[in-house]
C-alpha cells in the first residue's frame, strides 16, 4: 500500500536529545548515546554514519523501542515510542519497523520463508486470512524474489537474498518508517549495491522513510538524501548528502570522507583518521574529537561545542564554525 509522504504533520521520526546509558555491575556505566538529536522527514532517506563504537546501533535501537532511552524523547509520527515489552505493540507504532544487520540470525532456519512472512501478517492482523498467501507473494515480489521463494528455507538463499527476505518481513506491517541497522555490512560488494538500489526504489515507490545506519560513506552517499555524522555518542554534523560530501564542515566528517577508497586506489590513508574511538565510558573533555583532530586549538580540549546551524540549513558542532556563517571546510577556516 502506497502512502502519501505529505500526509500528516511533522516528521516521520524524531529523536530529541536522546541518551542511552548501559549500567555495568561493578564497573563504570557507558553513555553510548550522549544527547543526540535526529530527524527523518516523511518519504526521506537519512543516513547515519560513524566508526564502530560511536553509538549508531544504540541510537537505532532506541529509535524503535528496543532500548529504553535514559533521557530524551523519541517520536514516531508525533507519538511517543514506548519501549517494547512482552505485550503487543500499540497499533499506532506498528508502522515503525527495524531491519537488522545479520538476516540469517533474524530468520528462523527451521521454517519456510513463506510461513515466516505469514506469521508477521497473522500477528499484525492487517490482511484478511484468505488474502495472506497472495500478500506473501506480493511482499516477495516487492523485494525482487519469485513467489517460489516462499517454499524454501533461509539457508537456501544467498546473503543478499536473505536480507531481501528480512526487508519483506518488515514490509508486512505496511510501515511508514524503516530503521535499518547496518543492513549491507555482511554482504559482498555486488549484493550491497543491489540491496542499496532496492531500498531507494522501495522508499520512492512506497513513500517509505528510511533511517539507514552504516559505517560505509560510499553506500550512504549513493542512497541517502541527508546524512548525519555521529562521533562518540553525539551528532557532529548533519546536511544534504551532496553538499556535505563536497564541503564537509567538521574535521571528523572530512577525515571519514578522505578515508573512502577511490577508483584510483587512493583512500584508506591511516593519517587521514589517526587513532581509535575513545572509550565511551571515559570520553575526552571538551570536543570529543579533539585528541584526533589536526585543527584542534585552545577551546577544543576544555569546552564542548554546541550544535550550530550554518548557511544552507546545515548543522555542525565545531569551534571552527560560526553560527549562521558560510559553509567552509575546516582547513579554510584555519587560514582565515
């Protein structure tokens, strides 16, 4: 069923100052998400990028209620997203669905694919029983698989095909928002491109809003309308994909882009992003990126920068940038 992205008021998904803290017995708690905000407009594809350990998956789980935020607000089409329990999910939140990184672990290896898709229809009760076989075939067709796939088991498919099945199961809820946590990470390059193209096609055809979590900027550049960059639990930059790629405003974004492999063999330069993500249980003072930043100066080690809006509606948290100022690379700022 196609939806009208312009229907309703407000964003499809909105996270405001979300914090996720994991308590560890006898050890320091880990503040995996430290006050992050993110908005997915209706019909929009938003990419969330950053290195492993920066809090992307924790934010994704908080956005669908798999993790209870320690602070902040998560809204789906204006409704508070309540944490999942053993009880059935409120009907108003069924349209918010998640696709996980490893499709093989999220599918039952002992049951046929058609039965697993039918299970979702049974639980949600969104399709009359007499029409469920036809709906299963329709879901398979949406993700580019033949109806004969319904009679097979998950191990009989490739990784890319299994991820298509996982997407089909999420689509059984007729969602308006899909949160996808590294859905391409376990696939080879060819399958990644095919599934990425499928996600774009589904978003446009079904007016689906997507929050795509990935550490692969090249894929996100191809898929997303807007990119948010996360570092050690906080958002450091957000902007339209092409302008962010052309003129990164935060040194971390600049380093991530410089590390992307290129056809001429460049990229993945160790010096472009030295060091590792610090321990989130003991984050650096001031700007969290300053120990790895080539442009760090006096306020960076002591004062945490606020998230500012610069020209073009972009946001960035960096002492090199000015509120309402022009879009300029960090190196250009240092030369002024």
